[in-house]
C-alpha cells in the first residue's frame, strides 16, 4: 500500500514529510494537525519522520541551504505521531 493512500482512520504512514516536493508529503493527513512526540517530548519543528527506522528530521536553527530551504538534521529515537485535533 502506498504511503499517500494510507490515511484511513487514525493510522499514520511509516514516513511523512511537510515538504511538498517530497514523495512522502500528504496534504490531506497534514491538514489534520499531526503532532510528534520524540523520546517522550513534543516537537514542533519536525520536517519529516520515519516510525520504523526511528528518526525525525528537525530544522537546524535559521540556517538555509543554497536553494533557500532550511537545513535539517536527523535525530534517532522513538517516534510517536498523533493527531492534535482528536478530542
């Protein structure tokens, strides 16, 4: 099953990105306000995550690459995505 079509119910794809040019971008899922808990702490600057490999990509301050995109670093640990809009 493709990650982009796996949005039924409250299931999350194994990998999700906030970058529209990424193959793991899913606008429909991101519109539900996805939150990420990493090592038990809520992170607000996550650009991409992978549950099975256990990593997130976070922005590295205000640094930009030569194309104007934010620089990111990959951090390893347990990843728990959740929906913030869930009551």
